[in-house]
């Protein structure tokens, strides 16, 4: 490598001297009264080679660009499974089409003209200062097109980031190193208070539910799957427990940072159930995936959760089958204030509470997920 650099450096010095001496010759010739330069023929052939080289470069660039587009299209996002996803995809490809056409047109003319109008002794260049009509056209057309694109994007964006509909299914998703945890409000439809000071993996309360708030008694959580109903607005309340994370559901075109101490949100309507996707792709193993798209530590790559899009009836059935955090971790009863104990006891299963805790309780699963990483 060092020899190549040395050779290039020597070549650079030699060529620099060559350029200086040629320039001096031209200057001296001009001072002596101009006329035909002795090396005019050589300059013409060099001009021809440069012009042809530019044309060849552009042809190779067209082939290369087209090839890379087709080759890497396998890594494009999969077809959208959400209502707003289809809309953003439409605008993405619409902008892409305009940009692509402009890119090929402008560059084709650029390289073609540099070939056609290469230097020639047989013609003289015209002195052309400016053309108002042309300037107005090439300023107005791009300005109108760009404004149209930005405005249409802005309208869709304000819809996506606006308030979720009243009847939206609200689900809380919390990121931590290195797993996602989701919480549902349970049968009362109200989330209990949560406080980071109460987060305690050991006692089965990694989300810090505050059991002084009776709304938390029926809240249930999951650390392996997020279930949502098909065709109904879903509002994700997004939180982080330790560092920055980011909720990314590629099929749903959902992407939002999870920031410690600053809840964020994203609402969307999934319109293809997991089963429909399995049938459409002819793949019984298919599952929607939630990934973390903010590098959050050494096991960031493994921070994924499965998303199940259920038919609405199936979803309600699944919800009814879930057990509250309190039921799965009856020891948390000590955190309930005396005056609320009677209400909380309804959620404690009487027979053999220890055996009632299934393996996928949030605390156990998260602890396992964190330990293996
Ligand atoms: Cu991450």
C-alpha cells in the first residue's frame, strides 16, 4: 500500500510540473500575439477522450443504479399491514418516482451535453447571459412540486401523530435492557398508577405498579407477546425504564422512541391479522415482530417481542384469560394499604397461589431474558 501511495505522490508532483510548464507556454504564446498552439491536435484528442469518458461513466452509473435497486429490493420494508402504513408507503413511492425521474433526466442531459458540446475548433461558443423565461420555469416547477410533496406529507403526518380516537385500545409498552414489557388496563379499562421507585424485579413488579391505587389490581402484563385487535385503533403508550429504546414494528410502519421519564405515543390500526398473514405468505411460522431500533446496549440486537394481531373476538377472549400481576404475584399484597386489602383479595387465588404463577409471568420471563443476555 505504501508503494502505491509513493508512486501516486511522485506522479502527482510530475504532473504538477507538467501543468505549470504547459501553462507558462500558453501565457508566453499569448504575450507573443496568439495564433495556433503547437499542441492543438493533442488537446482536441484529449477533449474527445474526456467527453466520451463522461458518457461511458453515466451509462455505467445507470446500469449500476438500476442493478442495485433491483438487487436490494429484497431488503425493502415488507408490505404494510396498517391503514396509515399504506398511506405513508404511497407517498414514499410517489416522492421516490419523482426523484428518480428527475435524477435520470438531469444527469442524462448533463453528460450528453458535455459530450455533444465538447470543445471543437470548428465552432465558437455563443455569449449567452441569461433567459428570464427559462429561469422562471426552472425555479417555479421544482418549488411547486416540492411544496406539494411537503404539504401532502404534512397532512398525513399530523393525522398519524395526532390524538388517537376515543375508542382506541390503550396498551402500555416499556423498554428495558434488553426486553419489552407490555401492560393492559384489565377489566376496569383503567391503568393503575406506576412509579419507577416501586420497580422491583425480585417481587414480580418490574413495571413499578403502585398498589395504593386500586386501578392497578387488575392490570396485567406480558413480556413475550403484545396482542392487539384487528381493525381497531390501538394507542401505544411508550415508556423506557433505563436508557433510550425505540419501538419499531416494521409491518405496521410504527416507529417511536421510548424515552426514560418522557412517555411517548403512537396510534395505528392494524388491518391484517397474524393468521391472515400466515395464509397469505403460506408460512405457518410467520409472526409480526417488534424490534428495538435504538442502539441501547450490548444485547440490543436481541430485544424483540412478538406481535399478535387477533380478530376482535379472539382478542377479547385472550384478554379475559390473562391474569393480573397481583394474581400472579400474591406476595405483592403486602404493598396494598390496609383499607384496600379487601378489594385486592378478590384478585388473589385462594388455592395454592405459588403454583398458580405460570412460567410466562412478566417477572420470571424478563428475569430469564435478562439473565441469558
Ligand atoms: Cu435497543
